[in-house]
């Protein structure tokens, strides 16, 4: 079934999203960390299109296949740094915000590795990725 193409019917909405993307790129978050966030968010949201796109991008940035294979089980893996673990915990809690919000434990772990500006940037990246996932899933965009 054909669904609305938001890019074609509401380009202003996409332009707003691209403004968020420009903000994220200007934040200078490490590219591999950014892609881990994007892939993990997309895994949780079941967005095959975004998983494929950002897995490829992560590999291009130098991420390993092994870490990408283990990303959905990062809590049980020793391959992720404490900094990455804090970010992945935030990613899961923001993406599944209706469960319990963002815990004080997760926030304190973030503060061990990031300043307030960086934490704000991480939250904006995760939130933006959630919007992209919702657009792609709602409009039935498929991987190619």
C-alpha cells in the first residue's frame, strides 16, 4: 500500500529535520558514537531502513562488524567503553521514555563522561533519530 511521501507533500517538515541534522553535525559528537546511537535507536524502533543506512555509515566511519553484531546486547558485551555504555543506556531510556523515563543512575553515568552541553546534544541526537524512525515506519519506507 502506498503511503504519503512527507518529503514530497510537506518539504517544510523535512527542512526542519535537516536543520536539526545540521545542529547535530555541528555538535562535534564523535562520528562512531553518533552512528551507534542511530543504529541502536533504529533497532529499538524496528526501522529496517534506518538500521541499514546507519550500519553502513558506522562501518564507513571505522566501526567493527563485531560491535555492530553485539549492539543489541551491549549490556552483556565487554566491547563497549563505559562512555559508550552510558550513551547506550540513555539511548534506550529516551527511546522507550514511556517505560520509566531517564533514570538518575543513567544521568549520573553520563555526567562522568560528558558536560551539560554534550548531554543536551546527545539528547537532541537521540530525539531526532526517534523522529526519523517514526517517519520511516509510519510512511512504510523500506531498505534498499
